[in-house]
């Protein structure tokens, strides 16, 4: 069991509806030691990959992305979310349905910040249904750039987003990969790593 | 002129309505060298202050706050924004009017992440009217904790938020302090530092 799986077992809370609450260290309060360690682990997993830009989505992906950008010495771009986007002249726009917010958000990146030469590493705190990741991939492709990998802190294997992305040929790395959770017993099982 | 003032002159764009666009390096794309340097500068300005927690507000404050937390080795909390907050049982809630979004947002922090022993350094990318800073101060006070300082990357002196906070007795440090901007000539004047 790695550091993040141990942290999830000690500090994560399983809520009804297959929800994992980790806002004591990952997405409301930030335990910077954990965030830094996640960034180093993702650096190690993608050490053979050339990266020119780290891309994430506001808000809770920004901390990990900032650390990744610091460690890999590349710029970070965070996609912005809005319910509506008026002008698309100067933006790459995609849409992602948020299951937690129960609505569709427009996701966008201003055109100057992604170019066709970019080799983009997408990072985020969670990968569940893969809605956000697919929106970011769409934006990278609109820019004519290449997605070289997707690195996340926590994957929820039961929601299939990671499986679909791997089936589509993307390299996906998750530091902790949750196989199942049980609210009644507060047990969390992880996918065994190789 | 310091590094951030130089960066603003070279890469910032003055828009109509007294708006400074710095999203090429500060709040959409992140130039990590600049973000790190801002964090070190704020560390230096507050070097005599004991800090137990860094507090910011989503989304664009998170990168600077993450770096500050890393450098000062304290946890970071980012306040969340919503148009509505259903339950206030487990949250400290305040309100801030956003002039850019032209609406009032509820701003909240879950109660476990601020305690009466905390000595809180508030950080953000911009300080203009001071709406966000006042909401964060309100939240810190609801928790019975102490605001030990407010550190921002860019202050817009003409919008008076910084002056009001200083008049109220808060220690406010801004890495770049803009006295005036002119859209027609694209000139930016900074407040002379001591």
C-alpha cells in the first residue's frame, strides 16, 4: 500500500452514493506534504515522457498541477469552468457534465495557452467518470496538440472513466486506484498494482 | 522596479474598465517561476510572523497559496465559492460581491479546517476592492482565529481595498501595487515602495 492509499484509509470518509470525502487533505484543506508526494510520484510514473505543459481544470486540480509544473519546470494551464460561454472566438471550449454539481459546465482554455507543438500532461485530483478528462482531451485536440498522459491522484475504478481512457489508447496513471467502497462498514478496497 | 512589476509591464494587458489582464502568467496560464518568486517574496515580507495556516479562495489564489504552504511548511485551505449554500451547520459562510462576475458569491470554509488557535495568512492573486479579503477575514473571525497578514501578488491601489484593510489595522503586503493604468496608452504606473 502506498502513501496515498494509507492516507485515504486514515483520513478519507466514505459517504453515501459512492462518494469519497478527502477534503481534509486534497481538495479543500491541502496537506502540502501529500500534494508534493503525489506530484513526485506522477513525475516518476511519467519520467520517460517529454512534457511541455501541464493542464488541469479549476479548482481542486490546481495544487497538484502547480507542484507538477514546479518539479518538471514547465508552465501550467488551468481550464476554467462556466455555465455559459459567450464568445468562442478566442477560446477552445468543451463541455463536461459534473455529477457532483448535477449540471453541465463549459470548460475552456484561451487559445494562446495551447499550441500545436505542445505535449500536454493532464493532471487532476480525481478520475471517476472521466468527464473532465475527456473535456480537457477535446480542448488539447482542438489546439492541434498532443496528450502525452493523464495523471491523477485518485481513480475510482468502479466508475469506468479510467478504463475507457485506456481503451482509447491514453496512458493513465493514478496514484491510488479505488476498486470499491462501502459506506456501512467504511471499508475501501484498492486495485492491486502490478 | 521588482520582478513582478517588470513582468506586468512586459506581459500584462490593460483592458477597458480599469482591468489588468495577466492570464498569461498568473491566473489562467501559470508561469511557475513567477509564482514561486511571488511566494518567496511574500515569505520574506512576513518573515517575522508566526503562521499556522495559509488561506485563499478558489480558483486563482490556489497556485500562490500552494507554493506558500510548501515554503512555510503549513497546510493550505482554499475557501469555496457558490451562488447558494444550503447548509451552514458545518461551514463558516460569508458573502463577497464579484465585480468581474457581477454577482454575489457565498464563500465558505468547512469548520474542521480553521480553529481558534490558527494564525492565518491570507493570500490571493489580486487585491482590488477587497471584497474577497473581507469575506475571508470574516470567516477567520467566525472560527475565533487570528488574521496575521494579507499577502497578494497584485494590488490595485485605485480601488481602495488595500487602504481600507490597512485602516482597519491589517498588515497588507502586495508584491506589485498599481497606482494607475491607462487603456489608450497601455501605460501602468506603480506605487513607489519605501
